[in-house]
């Protein structure tokens, strides 16, 4: 009976040892698998970091390009505003002048000697005709756009003298 117990214990030890070896092998396999997954994750993380660095670099370049374009756009807008303002000023000059403006310009150009009262009378009309003749225009005594284009700078001369 003692021998039977010893044999049973021996077989139990052997069987339990085999189970422990199998468990150890399973654990080793699991560890190897987890280590492989960890390496894959590290590779993925490194790739993501590289991609992030590339994207940040591209974003920085794009922001610099956008800033440069914004500066060019602002400069172009300033130029366009200046041109628009100049055109508005020119359009104002070319619009029909008042009687006082006509008399002032004629006086500054040396064609009118009378009082600047804004009334386009015979003396003013005669001065307009003389100005038109001197500038190779039809001498009709009426200040149209062609006459005013040539006469308007004399209005500015007085304004510049003030």
C-alpha cells in the first residue's frame, strides 16, 4: 500500500510537472505575443510622431504663405483704395463746375477780370470764349467737359495758393 501511494505521488508529481511546463510555455508564448504587439505599437507611435512632425512643418509653411499673401492682399487693397480715391477726385473735377469755380479758374488763368459772384453773365461767357479759342476749342461760351478738363487745373492753382 505504501508503494501504491508512492507510485500515485510519483505520477501526480510528473503530471503536475507537465502541467506546469505547459503553463510556462503558454505564458512564454503570451509574453512573446505581447512583446510583439508592444513593438508594433512603438512602430505605429513612431510613424504617427513622424507624420505629426511633417504635418506641423507643412502647416507652418502654409501659415507663412498665408501671411505673405495677406500682406500682398493688404498692399493691393491699399493701392486699389488710393486709385479709387484718385478716380473719385478726378470724377469730381470732371463733374459740372459751379459758376464760382468757373469764374475762379478763368481768373486764375488770366481770362476773367470781373467779380467772382457765381453768375455766368456776358463778361464770364466772353472770358470762356477767349479761353476756348486759346485752347483750340469751339468758342461757344459754354463750359462743357472738354473745356472744364483744361480749365479745372487753374481752379486747383488757387486752392494750392491758399
